[in-house]
């Protein structure tokens, strides 16, 4: 039963998005706040990230958008006097804050109880020495190693254990400060850094078990010691690559029954010994040839893997964890997805899920792409299918990423020392004569996975133009584009061939129970095998296209806008449908929308959903460049794009058409041109005069944008940073060293509303996503601000904008120039919505549905200063 003494709870978020701590904690925090408020709990929330759903004012009774520091947290506790404090939903930030507040006496002083994950559990799981003692006391094996507090101690351990060694700092996130040391020099470097980054100056030095299979169990426990395994997960990559950088399969596919039960029972023993009330993640290293294992790590909190396990199974781990913190038991909590089972019911899957990380190396080509014990991915995608191959192929195309592969003579090198391209190299290697056995020897990847890929490649290569095998290829997850390339046909020809054969995907439900219990869960995935389970709720639908995996330039902010669009559609009486493939986000929570399709964001995958839904229209404004790129094909297929038209989107994106628009409006922009050859680029740059600003067209997040000062630098840029062509021109503009300003405006086609103007602190040329922005503007003159407003209104109306438009300016003294126009929501929408109290995404959605802005009663805003 619920503890009646708990009436007010402080929830701490995870702060800004960093590698290793991303959108999954917004998802967890939003679920937890909702779960607590369902129980009548007064929720006080502390988080510093304005881009999150969890910091919306309706998510908690009090929202503190403040830095997560001991001083500020203590002030909030003093003021609010909560009965309890939940630390296990804010990642490493939350756990570290709980330890700090406890040791400083703040929790005892104000009689605040730590709920769910207790202090002793945090210390035993995070302090490497205490963790070792606990595992030894319960008979669970850990890798041979020792905790050290100095470099000299580390060298002594190395002399005893021998190389290679793994270094794991205590109380850090995403493997930060850790690494694999194969030599003494590497050990010295990693240990020195690890000791600096560990809050308690401690690192664990342990014998490397690189090459072992890595298995994870997500488990959950209540106060009466009832515990279940929510999900087993298997990393395709062996131990040695951080789980956040590894391709992960759920459920674990290659375990024997004995191995599965051994590891499951171990995970349950560990969560019971720690006395955690809530979710916990346990990571194992399993010997590749025998039933021998080591405990790698235990996370006594909701983690990145918790979000994946929740979306993979439909079991809402964070929501259940919040209720367990209030004193409920698992059998007293109803699973909101099924409405028929309790949280004590272990999920059962009749499908396969594959997660692939999304790395930033398409943007940072010169970065160190090698994967190891320190996480480098910024986000992830998830594919669901009836088989491993179907799920894998869906996840691969969901990355929206076709990497440049090394030459064939370098493949062995990159297969042995992996980077972000390894799964793509594996595919190409199998197409070019490598065998699964050879690749297993080189990569140490379990041969079962490689044999699955090998068999699929053989079907693809041996079935050229064979209609009989087309269904087989679709069941294996191959896209029309891949089949067309293998068969020497066009994608359209494959599509027409499928049409002739009546070969369309069916839709299956994610219901946590493998259809053992009848449910009406509106959570679907597409497959080419089995019977159709799609049912549509009553009412006219509107489909929102999500933004896919988090990457640099397209982050959590776009999911924020997407969620608000969905909520607005539901308020307006429409059936709100979302298509997205990011397991970390709030938008892919099953109860946010009236219909969730967990699918890649390609036209091939989106089109059959639109066919089945037959929506009133499709919203593409909130999914960043991902959804904008789909707009033209969606319209050509006969579906209506709600909001700004496809033609207006093209005017804003196409350099020459946009130049003509600005000229007709008598609006200035830096002199420049779109160039398609090296000679054009050099002639244009010399005509304008150096320095010039160069960047590719139709890209996201300023990828490959640089300030260039000479012909030599320009030639280097063209050779190393981008590929110039008639299809992919380069934009060259005169560089104006002024102040940058930015506006997000809402327009209904007739009236333009500007919540405020942001001023960038950094000089022009620093990407807006990397610049500190302040609202309201501090140093812009009245004349400059008036010109910005005038230009914004002119451009928004000329483009017939319906929804949101983002415009970036450079101000040189009082002269205002247009830098860029984005006919969609931008990353600044959450920030401006919160500091101006204007619900921008909601108003934009209303406008797309045909409402006029004047109906909303909008008023001008001034707001406090926000940065």
C-alpha cells in the first residue's frame, strides 16, 4: 500500500544533454512526474534543461528551472520541505546529488527521506571497493581487480594482473574517464584522467575480459522483496565496447536456457542484496564458450537501458519505479499498457528489437571514431521485427546515415578495431567473399548473428529479379532501395512489383504479453510476416512525423515540439498519430498519442502507414530536417501537408529561389552564391572577397560550415569537408563580423506573432546551436530590433507560413542581414516557450488546423532575462 506519510516529493532531473545522459532521462522524469501526480502527490521538480518535457509547468506542481547544484537543491528543500526525494530518475546527476546532500546533512536536517534507491545501495553500487565487497559477500563473480586512489597504486595493480586492463572511475557517467589500457603509458594517461573525473578520486583497475559476450538484465523490485526481470538484452559487440556504443538486441537471442536462468537469477540476487525499490540494470560478461560469467557493472537507477527496455517490452519502468517509491508493491500496480496485468507480470516478447547507436562522425569526420569503453554516441534508433534481420535492417535505415566506408584492403583493420561503421563493413564484407566464420574470428562477435546476416545476404545476391523471393527479402528487412540496387532496377520498379504482387506490410502490436492476453494497445510495428493486428480508433487522424535519433543539430528540442503537437491534436478532437523510431523520447511513450508506429522515417516505411490511416493531413514542421525531407514525397503520394506548403519549404531551402524572394521584398542578405564546381567556388570567393562563410546546402546543424580566409583554405575545404556537385551545391557568402540575432515566429498565413528576439553572445560565424543566446536582447538598438520584426513579418507572410518559422540575422551596426530561414520548428522553441510563457508548438499546431492566432488571445511578452 501507498505510504500515507509521503505527500510531497522532490524529483531531480539529469540536467543538460551530454553523451551518456540524454533524452532517456526526460522520458523517465516525465513518466515519473505523471505517475506521482496520479497518486495525489505534490511534485517539486528541479532540472536545468529547458528543452525537456519534464520542465513544462504542467508536469509538476512546482518547477525550478535552475542549475542542479548542492546549494540550490538545499535552498529548494529548505523552502519546499518535501517528505521524500527521488534520486534514481536523474541519471548519475541525481545519484551524485543524493550522496552530496546526505553527507552534508541536508536530508537529515529537513527530515527528507531518500525514496526508492537508498543511500547504501547507491554507495555499494557506485563505490568500486564497496561493490567488490558486496559481490564477494553474495558469491557473485567479478573480474580480478583492485580499486586505487593514485597512479602509483594503479601501477602496482598492473604489475600484479598484467595487461590489458580496464580502468573504471567511480561515480562517473557513460564510461567517462575510463578506457582500455594495453601498455603502461596508456594506463598512466587513463588513470590520471579517471582520478580527476571521479568525484571521490577513485578508479577500479581490473583484468580485461574483452571478447566475452555482454549481456544486460533490466530488473525491478518492491519493498516486500518481490522482483522480476523486465527484459534481457544482448550486445552484438563483445565486451570492450561501451554498451551505449554497442548494437543491442532484445530479448537476448543466443543464450542457452541454462545461461539465461543463471544470469537472470544473478541479477535478481543483486537487486535484492542492494534492497533497491525500483529499477536496476545489471551488466554481465559471459564467456563465449562456457557458462562462466563476471558482473561488469550495476546501475542502481533508471538508466539508458531502462528506456530501451521499456520501449522494447511496453513495460513502463520509470512509471512503476515512481509508484514503488511511494510504498506500493508490484502486484498492486496495474500495467497501464495492458490495463489487465499487474507490474508483477514479466513481459513476454514475440518479436525482436534491435538498437543501433547514432554517432556524430558524419559531422566530425576527423574525430577519433574508434569505439571502446567510453561512450561516444549522441543518440540511438530502435527497429522492431519478427526476426533479428528484419529488426536490424529497420534500425540501420533508421539511422539516416550512409557512412563513407574505408577501402577493401583496410576492412580487416576496422573489423578488428571497430568504429561506428563496423556493421556496414560487415555487410559489405559478406557480399565480397568473407564468411561468417572468418568475421567471427576477427570481430569476436557471436557467430549466430553473423550467420543470420550472411544467410540474408545470400538470399539477396542469389534472387536477382526473382519475384518468388521478393517476399523473402522483405521479411528479412531489406528496403526497396537495397533490392533495387542488387537487382539493377529502380526503387520505383520494385515498389510497382510489390504492388502487382499485393506485397504490403502488416502491423503487429507491442503488448508486453506476446498476445497471450487480449489488449487494445495502439503501439504498432510493421512486418512482412504474420497476420495484421492493426485497429484504428474512431475519429479523423492527423499524423505527426517525428525527428528520429538524437544527433548534433537535431536534438531533444524537436521531440519537445512533437509532443506538444500531439497533445494539441488530442485536445482538438483529432486522433493523434506519431511515427518515430527513437526509444529515448517522450513522443514514443505509448500513452502520449492515440497511435504509435515505431518505424524508420523513410518514405517507404511512412507511406503504408499513411495509406492505412488516411489522415486529414500530415505535420512535418516539428521533426527537423528528417521530416522536412519527406514532405515532397508525401504530398506527391496524395496526402496533405498541414501548415506551410511544400513549395514554400522549397523556396526557403533553395538558395536561388530564396535570393529572388528576398530581392522582391527588398531585404538584405550577405552577398553570396550557390556553386557547383571548384572553379565556381574559387571565382565566387574572390569576387566577394575573403573571408567567406562556406557550407553545404540542405544540411542540418551547420554541418561542415566554416569561415575560410584564402584560396588554399577553400581548396582544402572542398577536398576534405564536403563533396561538391550539381546535386549538392556549396553556399558561399560574404562573412560579416557582426552580432547574430534569432527569431522564432508563429504565423497563421495572415498574422505573425513574435514572442521575442534572441541575441547571440558569440560573434557571427559561430553556429547558433553552439552560441550562448540571451533573451531579451541586451545590446541591439531599437532600430535593429524594429528591422528584425519588419523582416520577420515580411518573410513569414511572403512564404505563406502556417505554423512556426525560424529566422537568423546578422546585425552590423544598425544594418540587418538575413542569414538563414528555417520553415519549421527550431531548437530554440522550448527555450522561448518557457521564458516567454508562449506555448509556441501548441499555437503553431492550432494554426495548422485552420485556427487564427487572434482567437488565442495572444499578448506581447517581455519576460525576465534568460540565457
